[in-house]
C-alpha cells in the first residue's frame, strides 16, 4: 500500500541518520548580524593568484578549499542585455534566463528574454565553453515581453523544448501570448503554444514562472505555470495528453487555494522521497504552498510539514541535501529587512523523518541576502557539500547590494565568501543559474538582471578535488520522463554517501542545467557504487566508477535472455532491469510471435500462452532454470516479459530447441 501525504517509504538500501550532521550544532552559531544594505565603497579587485590565496585563507579553517570565480562574461560571448521595452507592465520583477542543451551536443546553451527591445537571446555553446548568439537562425525573431522560462522535452522526441511566460507583443501587452517553442531537431524552433493549449493560462498577462515535470509518472512531461495577480486562476497544472496537447487538471487533482497565491516559482520535486512527485509553489507575500502527492496523482496542501513556509515573500527556490543525510532540504529567497520585520531567506532542513522541515536559516548563516530573488545550490569547491548562492536587488536601500555566496562548512553551517572568492556582483540580479559551460568538472554561474547585462562567473577552482556528473538518456524506456527528470541517485565510497535528485531545477524566472553534479573531495578518484533509482522503481547499479567524468546513463527496458539451449539439458531464463523485489511475469507460447493487444501494450506472443511468475531480487534480477525434454527438439518458444510495477515490457525473445 502506498503511504499518504507526509509518509515516505524507504528509498535506499542503507539507513539514514536520524539527525542531520550539522543540525545538532546550529545552536552554537550566532544569528547573522545585520548588514548595511547599501554598498558604499568600491569592491577590491584582485588578480587570480591573490584571489585564490584569499579564498584559500578564508576557507582554510573548514576544508582548505580554494573556490575561485572569474567574471568571464565578455570572453565567452554572453553579450546579452535585458532592457524592458517602453510600456512594459512589469519592470523590476523581470529579467530571467534558462539553461538547456538545445542542439543535443552535450554542451549547455543559454536562453534569455530581452525585455522586448530586440528579439530574445539564444546563446549556443560552441563546444568549448564559449557561446554564439543564434536567435535569428533558430527562429526567435519576435519582439515579445518574455518573463520566465523552462526547458523540457514535452513531446518525447529527444530534443529539449522551451516554454516562455510572456506578457505579449512589445508595445501591445496582453494575455494569451505564452510561447511553447517546439524544438524541430534541425536548429530551429516553432511556437506551438496555441495548438498545445498552453498559450493563455489566465485572462490576465501575469505569468511569471514555469516548470516541466512528470507528476503522474507516465513518461511524458507535464507543465506548471504560475501567476502573480490575485483571482486570475493563472497558477495552473497542465497534464500532458501524450499527443502534443495539454489539459488543465489544476482543480481536479487537488491544487486548491491558489487564487490568492502570488506565484513565482513552481517545482516538481519528490520532496518527501516517497516515490511520488510533489509540487512546491514559491510565492510572494506569504502565499507559498507545498502540495504533497497522495500517491494516486492527486495532491493535498501540506504546509503544516513546513510551518514557516507561510511567512516569506518567496521569490526563488533551491532544493538539495544540504547536510548530507540523504533527505531533501530546500532554500527560499525573501527580503532581509529587520526594521520592518521581514525575515530574510529561509532554509528548510528536513529533521531526519523525511516528513518535516525545520526553518534554520538564521542559525545556519544563510538568512541575510538583501532583497533576494534567484537562489541556487552548487558545490563550488567539489568538496561533496552543497553550497548556496543568492542574488538580489531593488531600488533604494537594495540598489548596489552584493550577491551572496554561502560556503557549506559541513558541521557548522555556512560562511559568506562571495567577494573573496571572486563572485562580485552588485547589479539587479534576478535568475541565478548553475551550469558547467566548459565541461571541466566544476560548476559555473550565470546571473541575469532586470534592465542590465547578463554576467557569467567561470569557476576556475583548482584544488584537486574530484567530481562526477550524470545525465540520463531515457529514450529506450518511454515509461520514464525525458532526460530522466525525477531520477534519484546516491553515490558511495566507503562510508561516504551523497544524494541528489534531478528535479525541475528552477530558480527565479529560469532553470539550471538538467545534470546531476557530485563533488567528491580530494581522495575519491573512483566510486565504489552509483545507485540510480528511476521513477518507475527500477534500479541501475554502477560499480567501481572512475571519477572526473561526465556519464550519460541509459535507462533500458527489462532484458530477457536465456543460457545456451539444447534438448535434454537445463536452461536458465533470466530477466534483468526489473524493479527490485517486484513480481514480474513471463508469457511463453509455441503458437507464434503475436502480437496480442493488452491495456498495457502489445504482448509479443500468440494465443494460447502460459504465464510464469518471476520474483526479482534486490538488484532487479530474476531467473528460473528448467529442464528441456528431448521431445521439444525443433520447437520454437516465443517469450515476452512484463514488469507490472514499472509497466514495462522486456524485449521479445524466440528460442528454437535444436
């Protein structure tokens, strides 16, 4: 029986600690001291060696790490400038961007709305970490008031598509102009939003954020779109119909109480790790929501599991296992304004139960970040602990306020290290995105601005720490979401374990690279085990994996094989890639190869046939040995396996007895 909301089932083969590593020490930290919101002196400019030395000295008491960022925006060709067109109905809250791999070459590209003064930007990676602006070639020629964006392969053709929230044409702002750019696979996009039914989530042009995810785990990507204005019904969940169209299922699946939600950031995340995709909706003025999946693809509002989620002026979101206890925490941006009682960013740490999140930002040292917008989780120094960054900006006291970078000091919380590590940014930051632009194994950062230029901070850390990056190819397993969205991974070496989940990776008004990154520390040049748990419950185990590489892991269907077959001898029939401990089925017929239509797909044997049960072990493998009698010589047996848990068929197999 599936558990209800807030009741996770065990996901991993090793036990979790019942208390986070540094949570028990948070009381030893002093709350973050208020910081003057205005930067009044120019930043100190250091050369690379001095910067590296300063950062090393600052971080030496923790791990001796040397994280170094260099503003390399112009050198890599990211020349975009966001500038709101005259008459734009929203100026201060816009200016996003999204990372995707639009040409499928394995190198991250970057899309950025222009604000309507020129066509939107599309920077295609040249395969060396530099970019070429290619919007015209890809068909992005309209002048439109783009806001937030998201990447996902909505039609399962293997190419990442792009959804853009829009306030309409430049100079004529109006609702109904959201874009769904279908990737044609030939270096061009076609807007199919109207045909897909997702161009007008609301009668008002107030769409800000979007995310793709597979909430019903049927193998195609659904879409959540947010709206800011009260009463406009613009916070909507669209179910993918599997035919290039979407249906609004918001109310029918229990996404309720959203008419008074000032939505900014949606995220499809299995936040309680129960095997069912939840929805986190980050919103302004204390209206954020946590919707836990009931296990039947309906939702229940569950803010009681994160009580302080009702407080922040939520604007950005980052998810991750910040204390390395194998459960998910999340970080929400807010305004830090103690004089008005506005409390700053919030860090929701899972208390070890999997079902409750305790707000811990002040004790962890990640609360004070100005008028914060985009946040991101990234392991800046590859030490195996996720760090946090937060960009910000507003007029008045928050103009010229620095972007913050919080280094995870493991047992003792976080330390702010932005300026000394080279992440020096004082603009009107909005989206904050992570990517490995040059594929060198450390994650770079992009900061977009409202009415300002994009900034690219290249990670030039050279401390010898190892790393592993994973992306996923699910093209051979249509029951899984494209690019493995929703996949969970744990890597192990000795007693050390690291957990990551590939959720929709949303920041404020944008999305980071769809890749899982593991920093491994100084002595992990190989890993004993990489456990990949797909969303249908199947597990892929990789053992003795070399570090310092980018692996594309292919999901495969159940594999049906036999040992050498001959009469008057035993033969072993084996099924692999099953859900661990599932009860699989094997159909065998001597009448032909089928097919027979079933509610689950085509069974590739002819009637009559016999069904044999197979019980998978913990590695998803099942086998039976039988004796082949002599009288079967010359007979052909047609076989086809089925795993009811993952709803997937094996390869068909025909065996003729010699």
